[in-house]
C-alpha cells in the first residue's frame, strides 16, 4: 500500500492542531482566572503559588500514570475519560472557593492535560513521517506558543471574578475534543515512554541538567504568577494581559535567532550570556515595578526573548553530548526536570512575593537566573580545562515543555521509530 499524499494529510494535521490550539487557550485562561479569583478571595501569594504548583505536580505524575491507563484501555477510551474529567473540572472551581479544593482540582487537571497531550501528540507522530517530522514539530510548537498568548486575553471577556472564565475554559476544552475525536487517523501503536536516570543525565550533561531545572523554576513560575504580579504592580486587566501575551510571544519568536546563534558558537557560553542578560533584566524589573511600571511591557519583550530560550538551549547542548539513539530518553529526562522546577518554583516565588511585595517575582527571577549563570560558568570552565569537546553538533530546535510523546517528532532524532504510514493511513 502506498503512503498517503501530503494533501491527504493536511486535514488530519489541521484538525489535530486546531484541537491543540483550543486546549492550550483553555489552559492559559484557567491559570489566569485562578490567579485573579485567588487575589479576589484574599489568598496570600504563597497559597496561590502552591495552588499553581499543584498543576505541574499533576503534570509530572501524569507522565507516569497516563501511559499505564493508555496501555490498559487504549488511546481512544483513555482520551475520552481524561477529556470528560478535564472539561468538568473548570466549572468545579466556581462551585467552591477553597484553596485545598482548588489545589486538588489543579493536580487532577495537570494529570488529565498531560494525558490529552500524550494522545494528541501520538496521533501527530502518525501524521509526521520521516520527511515532514521537522515541519510538523515546528507547527505544533508555534500553535502552542500563540495559543498560550491568546489565552491571556480571554480573561477580559465577562466578569473575571465570576463564573464566566471557568465556563469559557470548560467550553474550550469541550470544543477541543471535536476536531480531535473526529480524526480519521488510526490509533497509534503503544510504546513504552522513554526514561533516563537523572543522576546519569547529570553525569552526561551537568549544564543541560541545571538549565532544564532552572527553566522550569522560572518559566513555570511566570505562567503561574505573572498575572498576579501584573495586578500587584497596578496594571489594568488590559495591560496585564498585554504584558503576559507579549512576553510569551517574544519568547516564542526569539528562539529562532538565539538558536541560530547557538548553532554557530559554543552553546554553553550562549546559555551563560542568556542567563546573565535575563538576570539583569529581571533585576531592572525589580526596581522599576513600583514607580515605572509602564516600562515593564518593553522589559517583558526583552525578558521573554532571552529567558524562554533557556530550555531549548539545555536540550540542544545535551544532544551535542549524546548519540542520536538516546535523544528520546535524554530529552524525556530534561522534560521531567523542567516539570520538577515548575512544581517548586511558584511556591518559592509566592513566598517571596508575600514577604516583599509583587516585585518579589522579579527578584526571584533575578536570583534564580544569576545562580544558573554562575553554575553554567563553573561547569563550562571546568569542561574547557579538561578539553571536553562534543562528538557532534545537534541542530537547535524550538522546544517547550510538553509530554514525552512529542519527542518522537523532534527532527534531531534521526532514528526515531516511525509508524508505517500504510498502517496508519487515513481511512
């Protein structure tokens, strides 16, 4: 049987990406709504940070629990179960405003969302043959980044302190199921999720290890508490949404030039200077937050352009040090580190914001990035003294945190097992 033509794959790819888009928009809006209503309920920022951390804890746990569910009942049934739960959870936030209850809901939401990602990304892997893998991967990352930014604006629809935002999230999650469940792609073959011992990963690439963890500490915290910061420094709802959206979009757009630069020069020093510049920008934000908040929008553009490239640099540098056959398990380990950082970060930053005020978020970023820069410098200097030279140079690829299923599409993994398109043809 011949492989499907590119035209025959256009609709399945578009339907899956449209489902991803609505899902990510809903995820972003839910985070904003919880932050806004936690402030309205007079929760401390520490408590808000802990609620937000529960989502990433569920996300990390789901990377282990969801594959077992998928193997037991299959992709379609697992998707239906997790989608039903994920669609109902936002409405439950409006039923009872309680931090412990919200934390539990956030944990279960994170678990369900990573499961949905796994199923959708597994279907995308069926669509992405060896020749189109890079394009599909890039399209998926671009759609995710733009959708995350768009989700920030939907908080302006209706009363942000009432039932409307949660209802919108539930509607978005439900609508996201329509193009996804209507896909005519056959169910993917079930595979074991790749995993790597984190100690072994540190031995292979201490810089990649700490950069992935540090990226989770800052980016996961920004997604969780950025809106709380904006409201705390006196932004209107419109300006808070603009600050978040512009920072996220600049982070997505500038990964390409930063990646191109890192492909030409030593990635370790590019990563070092990215961390230094990001730390300085965050420090400036700490001093500007109270009296010159109008400059924070421009600062957000510059900060996002630098800091959001750290995870991609950590993956690219680590891939420089390993053989291509180990890309999946290694990148899966880095993804786990990102999740751990994103689980811890909002709670740490929330405590600091409670202690010194909303500008404490920028101080937190500055401290984490300065520590990360120092560690990158230390290990880089140590490796250069031992004349450690990478065996090969992997290409930089725009990366963001997702489920391990998306790693199959990473074009750096030339030996990734591909589903035979005749077995996964469009019916």
